[in-house]
C-alpha cells in the first residue's frame, strides 16, 4: 500500500476501522460507492482520476479480503474482515510516534514485557518492532529503556494487540551504570 493508491487505500481502511461499520447509500458498488467511502474518510477529490483511484482501491480491498461489502435495505454496509482488522492495527501502529521533549525530565521509562510466544506473537513482534524503531535501549531481552515520555504510546500498542496484561512500564529516577544509556540517547 504505497504511493497515491496506497494513501487512498489507507484512508479508506482507517475510516472503516475507526467507524467499525460504514453504511452508505449509493446507486451501485463502483466509483460512486468508492467516492462516498473516500469522502467519509475525510478525503476529497480534486480530479475524476482520484475517484477512479478510490474505486480501484475499494475493489482491491474487497478482492484481497480486507473489507466485505453487502447490500442491506438498499444501502451498502462496508466492514473490515478479520484480515482487514489486522491491517487496521498495523496502520494505527504505523502512525504512532513518540515526541521527544526539548528538555529531559531526568526520568527513565523502562518497558518490561513477558508476552507468551505462541498466542501473542504478533503483538510481541509489533511492540518489539516499535521499540527498535523508536531507538529504545535494550537493557535485557524483554526490558527496554527510553528517557522520553512514552507511557501512552506503549499502552496503545499493548491494548491494540491484546498484550496489556503482559506489559508494564516503570518510571525510575536512577538506573545504576547508566553511562551507556546516556551515551545512547545523547544526554
């Protein structure tokens, strides 16, 4: 999902995911339905070509089984499939960022997790991947450290992937032997 098509596709998926189920009145499942769905997601069309891109995006989403569209009482009901819900989580995760404050508050955020391997692999991988992306320092196998406020972002990931019961955050004033941490974060 890259490029212009990708952005339209992402906008449509996010819109459906946030709404849960989208019900639209349209004459037929085609360009008009795609246009209404894209407009529902906050997009607008500056050109006819954009409406056609949205229609192709909806067709791809349906063909790849991310969404299902059914007609009910003259309206189209559009919802995410199980596969679509997983992609929605990934898109939510993709948008999540930690904002580094201008001045360090001299507190360490220590993220600790012990997530069961088999049943929550996707959640564990998502959390670990985001910690690496955010350049957390790996203190031990499932212990990661960051000097910036990140509690809300970690909780969002944990809730999104159902691993909150296995994840915790400690806020500490001091970590012994923190020279390597300070060097890593440029403090």
